[in-house]
């Protein structure tokens, strides 16, 4: 009879202990798979949001600011040597080495205008780029399609007492309100948006840009390098990254990942102890069986291989079941932990192979001493139990 047949038959005859061993290792492997899958899925969800929503690089004119205070009282600041960003210079952004990571470039021109009896901040934008960057906008009506149309923030529309389809007059020109933004909770609610070219004419800033928002694909993109590259192309502008919130979230996920490793290590250690104790008990119960094997010519190495092969088979089964149960638990848990309801579960094949390999290694390592003890049994002493 071959050694692997002996090991399989031993596991079949001791079904309860085999199940106990399998469950002990399965819980440890399942815990690792669950925690790591949740962490990776949450990280992927945050990166996807950064890819789809909002800017993470801001370009503003270069200026020198002087902060003023007297007697410990801040008097505000004075800005001098103010430089403008020329719209024609924005084409240089597409020439940086990491231009492939740029998702959208949205230039803006800002200025105050008088509408009726109220002062309103007018923002000129490229609506195609702006709508691509701010996909969370909900518009009652339509986005402007001509230079004679405007998009109003909810607070601005309320202050001017207008709704979609009404007209407003700015500097003697009439404009149609093509749409009103749903409340966003940001500064957008108080703004009036106009096509970029028209706003530049109204504000007397033809060919000039107040600021530029750049959305970079952030799934592993080098935002810091891109900031430096854009700054080299636009020396008269100040380029900065505005991703502190996402970075803090990813830092929290890193901490959660480290915590996951710690918890998983403890659970795997407990699983290894279960394997060790169970295998030791199994060896002590099989004293007579081992003695017979030794009496009919089995060597010490054969006995060790039988015990280790049993542990290997249990580890393989526990690894497969642990990965399956861990992914199932992650799928049930992810909706409660992720920020968005449609967060996708990340299926990681290397994690599957790694979890199975880890289970098999833990099973073998925990069974080394019991296998060594079994191989050292004196066949004479073992046969006396017959």
C-alpha cells in the first residue's frame, strides 16, 4: 500500500478529528482572506472615486502675499506682483511625461458682476470638461449649450429669484437660465456659471484664466511628479495637489491593513496550535498502528511522511474552504464598510494561491514535531499494547 493511500484512509477513518483540524485552519485562513479583501476593495473604491470625481491638482496664478498684523490683530494680507495664466499656455499641460494620467483639464475665469441689486460671483467654465470632472452635479434643466445661457447654483438662483427658463441681465446682456444645480453643500451653490469665452468678455479677461483644475487618474498615478512636471511647463503658475482627504483615507486603510495582519497572525497561530495538539493526540492514539508499520519494515522517514502528508491534505482542504468562506464573508461585510453602495469586491487570484499555500505550510510546520515523535517510537514498546 502506498503512503498517500495510508494517509487518506487515516483521515477517512478519523472524520471528526479531520473536520476539527480543517475547521481550525479554515477559520484562520478565512479571517486573513476577509480582512485583506475588504481592505483592498475599499482602497480600490477610493481610487475609483478619485478617478471619476473631482480635481486633485490645482493651478493658480503665481503671486507674492504679505500678511499684515498690528498689536496681535490680523489686518488681512496684501497681494502684489499678481500674474495671470494665459489660456494658450494650458496646452503645455498635455506635453508632460505623465500626460496619459490626466483625465480632464478644466480652466476657469472668476469675477464679480452685478445682477439686479445683488453682487454675484461669475465663473466661466468649459462645460464639457467641468461636467466630466464633477459627475455628482444634478441639474434641474440642461447644461448651457450656447453663449447666451447660464447655469446657476441653488443659492444663487434663490437669491436672484429665478428658475430654469427665466432670464437674467448681466452688463446689459440678457441670458437664459438653462439649468439650476441641486444643492451640493459646496461653494458651487452660490456661483453663476457661464461659458468660458463669454465670461472672459464680460469680465474683460479675454485669453486669461483665473485657475485650472486638473483631474489625474489616481490608481497608482504619481501625483507628486505630475505637480512638478506641470510647474516646469507653467513657471508663472502655482501648482499644488489637493488630495489630503484621500491621502488621509488611504492612510487609515493602511492602518486597518496592518491591524488585519496582526489579527490574522493571531488567528493563524491559534489554528497552528489546534493542528499541533490534535496531531499529537492522533499520534498517541495510533501507537499500536505505528508499531505494526515499523515491525513490517516501515522506516522512520515513512512514518514522518505519512503524518506530514495527512497535514498537507488537511491544509489543502482548509485553504480552499478558507478562501471561499473568506470571500463570502467579505462580500457580505463590504457594503457596511465601504463608502459607496456599489463598491466592487476585488477577486485576487494571488491571494487564493497564497492562502492555500499558507494553510499547507502552517499544517506541515505544526505537524513536524508530532511526526518526529511518531517516527521515534520503539516498535517493540508499541507492539506490547497488542
